[in-house]
């Protein structure tokens, strides 16, 4: 029996395999990072004022009306409402890369704009003082815009909390550094 001719490529094969793993790993990491980045965002809408024409005529202390037809649309009105009542507490500009707390809160609003319940979907367990402050802030903001087209609404928003006590809501965030 004769031996097969020696393959001149045999010593190179292990080297090729050695580079496949790092290349595959790098491709996977790149794909994950790309998926985590937020996509291009539309420019902020021009401020056309309240969504309901009757909102400007409402006397002080009367909740304005929301023309939103979905919880997602209502979330914009609720976030603007919270920002207007907490202007001095809104973090200006892009948030720092490391935030003190992030929490996801679900809020039930009745047909009069009152908060009927709060449910934490993701509480910042390491910061119970932030949980209490967010709940206090939401309850103090009532009455919220009246969900006139939905009778009542349950909306969810993410609270991005800086160590200074300032915050942004994910709905209206300016992004992160």
C-alpha cells in the first residue's frame, strides 16, 4: 500500500480554524451591539400645542383632554403633562452613560384623568427611595389629560433616573451619552 501524497495545505488548516472562532465571535458581538443601538429617530415634531383644541380654553385646575386613541399615543400626552409639572426636575440634555435607577411603571388613568393604580413592571429594587418618589410624582400629577376617546387608559413608561434626582421619561428622552 502506498501512502497518499502529502497535502501541502494541511499545516495551514489549523491556522484557518484558529481565526474562524474569533471572527465568528466578533461578528456575533457586532450584531448584538447593532441590535442594542437605537435606530435613526425622526426629528422632534414641531410644537403644535395641545392635541385637543379645547385644551387651551380649559380653566386652570381642569384637566385637559387627550385626543389619543391608543395607550401608546396617550403616553406622549402623559409624559408632556408630567414634564410640565416637574420642569425643574427634568434632566437637561443627554443622560450620562450610567444612571442611578431605571424603572418601568404601568399607570391606570380613569375617564376623569385620575390615577387609579400603579404597577411596577421593573422596579429599581436597589433604590426604594426612587420607587417612592416616582409614585409620589405620578400621584401628585393627577388629574392627567382626560382620555376622552378611550374612557380610561393603561399606559407604560420607563423612568430614567440620574443620581442628582433629575429624570427623563423614555417617551421624551434626549438620549444617553
